[in-house]
C-alpha cells in the first residue's frame, strides 16, 4: 500500500474506471483544487474576482474555418470598384498568403450587398438578415489580427493565446480562476456542429486544460444520442446499486487518503459525486420538452439533430444552469471556392439561431450577465481564389468578430481595415486584447491570473502586451 507505484496504478484506475460515467466527464470534473487556498465550495482561486465583474459566463460562437469579413461585417466599396483588377503590390508584397503565393493577385469585390441597420446604423451584409435585427445589440470589431495562417494553429492561438500545443484553453483558465457556478454540470462545455464547405477537423486539445489540473478541461457533449458517454447506468444496474458502488469506492479513497494525505485522491472523491449527479442533470438538460414550441421555432431547433440551432438552445440551457464557459463550434466556413454558395449554406445554418440566442437571453434578463462572442480563427483575403467559383484564401492581417452582452456597448463598430479590407489600420485588436477584454468583463486582471510553468508565470495573454478594449466597454 505504501509502494509509490501503487499511487500511479491507483490514479490510472480512478481515471479509467467508467463506473457508468465516462472517462472524459471524470477527467474534466475532478474535485476542488487543493492548491487554491481559500477557494469556495465550487472552486476558484482566493482573491478572485479582482474587481466587480460585469458578466458571469461566456458563450463563444466559433465559426470554424474563417468566415469572410468582406461578406459579413466589413463593407468595402473600393474593393467592389476594383473587382477583377490587379491587387496593388504595395499592399500584398512580402505578406503571408497561405495558398496564393506566386499567383496573379486580383481583387474580388463583395459577393453581396450591405445595408445599415438598427438605430446605430451598423453595416451588415445581406448574407446575415437575422444579424441585421440585432445590430443594436452587438459590437462589431473590424480590426482583429492574429498570428497563425493555417486552421489548426490559428484555432490553437485563438483558444490558448499561443500556437504551442498543450497550453490551457481560455475556458479552462476562466474556470481555474473563478470556479464553476454549477454543482451538477461541468464548468466548461463544448458543442460542435457541421455544415458548409470543407469542414476542418477540430481537435479535442483545443479545449484542453494544458498544465492546469485536468478537471478544468472542456467536456464535449455529443450532438446526438447521449450527450456524455455512459451517462445512463448500464442495463440491469439500478441507481441505488450504483450509489452503493460509488460509496464503496469513496470509502476506499478516504481510507487511502488518511494514510497518504494525497490531494489528488481528495479531488477525485468529489469527482465521483459530481459524475453521479450528472446522471440526473445531463438527461434533464437535454430534455427540451419543457420548452414552448415558439422557442423551438425561434431557434429552428430539432432536438437531437446535432445542428447549430439545437446547440444554441442547449447553450442557453447550460447558461441557465451555471456553466461558466460554453464553446460552440460550427465547422464549414473554409471558403476557398464557391464562396457565395457556401456563405448561403453557413449563414442559413447559423444566422437565425444566433439571433435567437441573443434575443432569448435578452428576454430572460440573462444577456446582462452573459458575454457572447462570435467569430472564426481568422478572416479571408480580398483577392480572388478560384476553386469551383470565386473564393477567398486565409487572412490574418485584418478580420471581423463581434461581442455582445454585459459590459459591452451594443450598436458600436470598433476599428477599421484599409480600403481593400487587407490590413487592420485603426484601433487594431490583437487576439490577446480580445482575451484581456473577456477576462476583464469576468472581473479578472489578465496580468494577475498566472501559473508558474517551465520557469515562467504563464498567462492566457502571454508575456506580450495586451489590453482590454476599453472603448467598447460600458
């Protein structure tokens, strides 16, 4: 019992034991962090939040593949006038262009019309008619820049603040710092949907906890079937029988911990209790029979179909139940060709549900304490790329995202790209600034949320300069 190898074997057993709960859920839901002195009953670090928060939770709507800012939120009349003409060399010379190197670069004008909407007169394209209805709720950021031009490293950078794999994701950082508000669900949940051109794969390490304790990693809920594997007891196993098994394992844990006082064992004791409660809370979460028909119709949700619409409805239900960070990925925005067709596909699948989510949150009084973020890992080039019709390449020098909710000035457009939509030129927003703003709204000073690792005080925003975007804050 005192052999150190026994600790390793025991950890392996505890991590892999299904006991009807699912190893992913257990790994994510490990108990309270023993290293966080003074943490409350739901976790979190002592001394946080650093200042009064404006929001309690984040819903991040990731349009995976990189939506074109030039067909969504960044109207460029000059680019329309230059359609088909050579792109000025002064703009593109020496610039990173993923798949257009050595090719004749021609301007591609916007493939749809733009209009001004809401009292604010925000410019939004005709691909997004439902976004036009929430123009006064969203703050459009037109001057995003990132550092990685291919999908996987760009997602890694957006999610973790670095292109180095294995670092904690933003949802993990937030739950590590603030803890969860839910006793019965993970603090960080991931939902995925597919529809559009060339849906790039999304690796589960995009919601990894990295060097933080594994209980802070995101839990991916399945789009159809059981949301979490093995959430239902196996055939022939009753809840009372399972309760006895959990109690027995817990007794063994406590007995062993009296001898070795191992914080890892103590955290796993709470994990089994959480996983047991999930057997009730998760089925209740996904049972939308209590939702009025007009709500289902508003989202366009068909429960169990794995669509972005259904995931948006689940996101609202997760938010109601105290989940701290909810990350939705819609895969299909990699529009190198046939851009108009696939913009219609992707916007058709995501535009109305996004409007519904904002509208529903607002009607319930939840938008005031929820931060919603919309955007992809990068934008698209102003130049033509032809693969089955006009398309656009990956672009990192200037693209659009939006934020809405508590502490955000709705109806505001912040920043600008040049007349071709190539370079961000006014009020440039780096991805790290986006992270700093998100943390600020949650009551966290991004410079003070750090963990010693490999000789550095690691942060979501890194050691480089990053600043909250105060101009967009109320």
